[in-house]
C-alpha cells in the first residue's frame, strides 16, 4: 500500500511539473543575472553572439502572452542603438589606435581646456572593433535584463520581495512596467490607425501617434496606481516612534559596519584579519533591522509561486555558465578577449561553449508557460 501511495505521489508530481505553469520570477531573474555576469567578464564577440542566441532561444520558447513578453525585441533594438552610439562616439572623440587605416576624417581643433580630446582624425580598424565590442558587451547585458523582464512578470516580484523592502519593490515594479506598457500602447494605437484607414508614415505620423500613446500610457499608469492603492500597497501600521528609531539605528549601523568590513577586505591588507568579523557583524545587525522593519508591513500572498525542480534547473544552468566563464578566464585569459594588437580571430573556449549550452537548458527542461484563454481569440481577430 505504501509503495502504491509513493508511486501515485511521484506520478502526480511529474504530471504537475509537466503541466503549463509560470516559473518563479526569482528563477528567471537569477538565470538572467548570471548570464549578465558572463557578458560582463568577456570581450569576445563570439561569446556575446552565442549568449544572445541562447537568450533569444529561451525567451522564444518560454515567454507568455503578456505585454511584458512582447517587449523583448525593444531591448534588442535598444542594444543595437547602444552599439551605434558607441561607434559614433568613437568616430568623433574616441581614442584612435591601430595599424589598419579605414578612413581619414577632418580634425577639428579644440580650446586649451579640452586638451587631449581630438574631434575626428584617422579611424583605424582596431579602434573601431574595440568600440563595437564595448557597445556589444553593454548591449548584451541590456538584452539579459530584457529576457528576465519578458520571462517573469515584474508585478509578481512583489510576492518574493522582503517585507522591509516592499516600498522599494513597488517602485521598481512600476519603473520596470513602463517599457512593456509603452510597447502595448504603441501596438494598440497602430492597430487603431490601420482600422481607420490611416496609413501615414514618417514624420507626419508622429504627431498623430505620440499624443494617443502618451495618453494611453498615462491612463494605464493611473489605473495601476489605483489598483495598488486599493490593495493596500504603501499602508503601514502605527508604531511607537521609539521602535522606528531603534529600527533605523540598527539598519544604518549595520550598513556602516558592513561598509567598513568590505573596505578592509578589498582595500586594506593589514586590516583584513579583523574585517571579516566586522563584515559578518554588520550583516547580522542589518538583518535584524530589516526584520524589525518588516513587521510594519502586513501582507498576504494568494497562491504563492512554488519553487520546484524546474526553478532549480533554471538557476543552476545560469550559475554553471557563470562558473564556466570564471574557470575559463583563469585557465586561458587570452580566449576571453578579442586580440587587437596584433589583430586576430577570436577563440571560443570549449568550457565556455559547454556552459552556454547548459544555459539553454531552460528552453527544454522547464514547463511551458500558462497562456491566457483569450489569446487564441485575440490572435484570430487580429489576423482577420
């Protein structure tokens, strides 16, 4: 009987895991931030391009049908704009170095207070590639944040935020929600213009699009603020002023001790022996202050997001990719950069390739997202 119950429970857990559901938002953000660490540790364009391919694969396979999921391409476009701006800045005021000459721009002299800055000049291939790589690294980090924003609804992050940081979490959720709401407003306004027979493009269409988009975004923001106020966000219980002073003293004092401990660990060598206990004491005191501050917020969670095997697989794949890059950077530092002096073809370390392949596992080993029931009807109506 016990064996039968065990087999039934294991079968039920497997079926529950295979059913469509939304993963815990912390798992997606942990996976995306781990890949952002990978992007920040290398200037190899092959690694960045493979990383963007992994992000696109996972987002395409596991994003839902919410407005936040449709904002991923905006982050990709923003990454391209960042690369373009970095190249333009290099052409105007960047440091020109290299041996392969591309083009000679006219040089503009500047006053004496701007000594060392030259406008224009000869552009070399090595310097231009360095500018592209620096822009690509920042753009890849932006795409990692966009992937987390597309896979995890930012509003669900309020469930996992500590109670003491509830106000900060509310502000962050409202700030992150601006881009998806703006994208949804653009789609809605453009669809309404096509239904009315308005096919104007270019600068003439901007004045007819900008005002409705801003009005729609402002209206949705007001609705979001009203719904959050009706659910009790920002409300606190009346406490004794002495308790608030004790909480502030604990939090501020713990942060000061933690800062001194970090200073001793990373800067001063002679102070490092006593810096670790100071850092630990600062973290403990700060934790006590946050616990006391969390008592002021009373909140409940209806159907809290579970943390199951799929969440561990998601976070673990991102951490493994970051660890692979750390180890590869120690073993072969030359493989993590683009050789510019002299110019050469970048290498692709096998360990980094394996780590990126592991980072793509959430596209196959996690349950598909739960789609809304009205999504097929909406798609059918739009196609008609």
